[in-house]
C-alpha cells in the first residue's frame, strides 16, 4: 500500500430519511467510513462503525432496507436520546438464536418503535479517496474501520455494539498514521490514530 498518511474528516450529522438524508445528499455519492450514532445530552455516541467501497447512499440505503426488515437490532429511541441502550429486538445478524418469525409475530407492536429508531439515527461519513486498486482500497477501508472499532472498544463506557467485528492491522502491514477531524460533539474519537 502506497499511502504514507491519511486525513479522515467526519461530516454530519445526516439521517436516512427526511431532511439531510444521506440517500440524496451530495456526500452520498462518495465512499469511505460511516458511523451510526445516537444524539445524547453529551453529544453523538457511536454504536456502529462501517466501511463501504460503493457509495454511501447505496450502502446505507441497503442498511435502511435491512433495518426495516428486522435483519438488524434496534433500540428504544427515547432511551438512546438519554444516552442509554435499551434493546427492543436483537436482529438476526450475529445472533444464531434469533428467529425472524419472532420479528414478524411482533411486527405491529415493534414497527413504530423501529421507525422511531430509524428516525433517531444520526449518520456521519468520512469520504476516503480511492487508492491504487479496488482490492487495496477495500483493505485500507477495513484497516480504518478496524482501528476505530478497536479504539472505541478501549474507551470506558463505550456505546459500540458488541456484535461488530474488527479487521485490524495485520502484522505484515506497515502502519499508516491518520489525523482525525470531525464535529466537536462526536464523542470518543482521537485526534490521531494508526491504521
């Protein structure tokens, strides 16, 4: 990989739907790292870190569909705004005992809560320029995603979902220093990180 240093600039907050939707925002055409956050009294708490080689609007559009279908967990939106994670549905991703039938059996009760959760999600994106080849670019995205997951997990009282795996730096790879910028209210991110 030929990258000697990165600058990662998170922009947002955005939403899935309504005003400032990532699906229609100009940044939606970019690719890179994205965050799902909850706006709490302390600021924006990150509970999901992702990466995409396709556009943010395409990837987050797929997440939106998966969220609506019960594939993903969702939380009580009011509790999130208070800085608490109160799960309503575990989702079927990462939970071998989860049964989609349970989601469908509870759909009429849970659907309004899932929609409230979707509306409460605040998205941040950090476009990263394409490097060398798609394979190298994808690996760089994995490394950046993994570095943020590892860093957030190391923070006391972090908000990160426990099901998220990390594709961190391999022993055979050269570390890349990265400078991180973003809104002041984005909680828990370092000014510098190694990817």
